[in-house]
C-alpha cells in the first residue's frame, strides 16, 4: 500500500478517535467522508502535527 494511503488511513482513524473522545460520537456523525479527505489535504499542506491539527479542528466544531 502506498505511504500516502497509509497516512490517510491513520489520519482518518485518529480523527475518528478524537471526535469520539471529545464529542461522544465518531467523526462521521459530524462531517462527511469528502470533508475528511479535504481535511487530510489541508493537513498535508499545514505543516502541523496530526495531533495538533486534528485537536484544533475538533475543538472548532
């Protein structure tokens, strides 16, 4: 599996975990899959760590 695909899967899994921990429901209860993929693209260009980027995003919702 290509490295980018692995990174995307890890990002989505972590996003789901953070939503579940902070909001009580998984990511798909709040955002759509296309939004997740767009968020992953934003993450790649941000230069932030996944932890910081995702936690900041989840707090904003």
